[in-house]
C-alpha cells in the first residue's frame, strides 16, 4: 500500500518522504512546486504536480496507487504574509484541505497525519505549552491550521477518519540530501547562515522589547529529521488502531534570537552585521513545547535537536548546496 505525501517536495515533506523509503514504504508525492523543489524528490518516487485540493487529480492518484493513508505537509506557512493576505491562506490551507479530505473519505482512505503548528496556540499563557493550552491564534496562518484541526475532529466523528495532528514548534536543520531552500526565506537559521556565507548583507532581528531575558523572541527548535521520524511513528500509531490525537513536537527548551546568532557564529567561525528592527505583526514572544504526550504515545524522542547539531547540519547542507536545489 502507498502513502500520499502532500507537499513532499518541500522542506519537511522531502525529509519525510526519504524516511518512508528507508522504512520500506511506498510514498507518492503531490506538490504544486510553488515553494517546493522537484529536485528534492528522488526520481523513482511517483510524483504528481498540482494542487492538493484538485479533486480530479487526487482521484486520479487514488486510481493509480493503492493509497492507505495521507500525510499532509502542503500549506502556505509565512506568518507575515498571512497577515497581509489572509484570503490566500484560508483558501489554500483550509478550503483546499476540505476538498482533499472529502475526496479521501469518498475513496475509503481514513488515516491522515496533519502538519499543524504551535501557531494555533497564539500568545502562550504558560511555558512550556501543553496540548491542553487554549488555542487562540494571533495570525491568519495559525487560524487556518486551527480550522483544519476542528474539521478533522468533525470528520472523525462523522466519517471515522482517524488522524494525528502534529503541532510543530520551529523546524530547522538539514540532512545530507535535504535542507531549507525557500524564496523568500523567512526562517531565522537559514537567513543567519546566508549572512555568514556573504549572501545577505546583514541579519535582521525583529523585536528587542519582548518580555524575554534578552528582549528577543524565544523559540523551540526541532531538527527536521526528528520531525520526519515523528510522522513515521504517527502513521504506525494509526495503523495499530490509535485514536485521533493532537500532539506537540518540540524539545521543551527555548533559545532566543540572540542566542541562535551566537551559536551560528561559533559553528561557522564567521561574523556578520546584525540589524535590529521592530516586531513583526503576529509574532508571540515565546513558543516552547511540552512534548511529553508525543514521547509517551508515539514512543518518539528527538535525537538531533540540540541547537548546535541543528545549526551544524544546516550549515553543512548550505555549504554543499550553495545554490540550493537549483
């Protein structure tokens, strides 16, 4: 049986697709390549270019491959862009997801692993953040993922769809084959690495007046390989008859922007200018996970997610692929 991987040409999706192959699984990738890369998917993996909400295309894939589950990474993910263009985010992240789920249900596919986000929590009331924390997003990106989680719960009750929604904190790092190659790039670590390589004139730090120890935003960084392994384990959990769950994926330890910059300087041996600017709309001060449930329920443990390992792995990928996948 095959696994449909939506967004499998993207950063996290491509790592997961490779892990599936290493586990002897048969992935089928669907990606519109708006922000993914065909070169991130091995040539032997069945690949379909298009939108995940295209019912006819999904039906075609279902006819051509014996799908047993779908792992869904595809989404617009830029917080700032979502504030400026909310209609784009709700149309893609929610409306297309509704079409996808309806098409899967009508074909009898009832296992679904969803790439969700810590942005569904909004401004945290406690740190680290447990899954029971109230959800009240502060940006349209977070709301779009929140709405999909609620839709999944409704589909479980009505149609028996079993799902695991994995609320990521901050994905980072690289593998020998895969790394971050976005245009535009909004994530902190690759932007700092680009400055270290001389490809950017400076590093921008957005906000120095957060209620954090050094005034810069604090985030919980998790290695992309650890995210990928959590999805593999979530799929195994559903195959064993597990009930639908929403689980955090993080390390439980946060680092400020200034701390990340210092680690990058130490790992790369490079110095670079830093420019301090105002806060971006929709950025919470701290996002740090309590991930005990993922450890207990999925038997998952982050293996590569200390900050220096994350930065070093990303640096090595950028040095090996200075032009990304192009």
